[in-house]
């Protein structure tokens, strides 16, 4: 499933499209560490957060 992250950097907005839960989680961690506000949705348009990503990884048996 793909994930879309809309990040609000000072003075500009950036959208990231990530192919896996692991990639999305890594980008979330990076944005949080940099203090950047963001929203994330999955390919079905549902809002997702880091906890959701971790649960999806664990549900696959890879967590």
C-alpha cells in the first residue's frame, strides 16, 4: 500500500509518496525529529499515523 505525506516546511509544502509502511515510518520519524508538521494518508485516503504504520507492519508478521 502506498502512503502520502503532506509536510508543511516553513514557507512551502512538500508531498512525499512512499511505497511501504517501513518507508513511511522512516519519513515520519525524520519529520518529527526535524519538527515538521505533516498529515499522512494511505492509498485509500484514510488518515494514518505512526501507530497505525507500526500495527500494519506487525500484522504482516514482520514487526
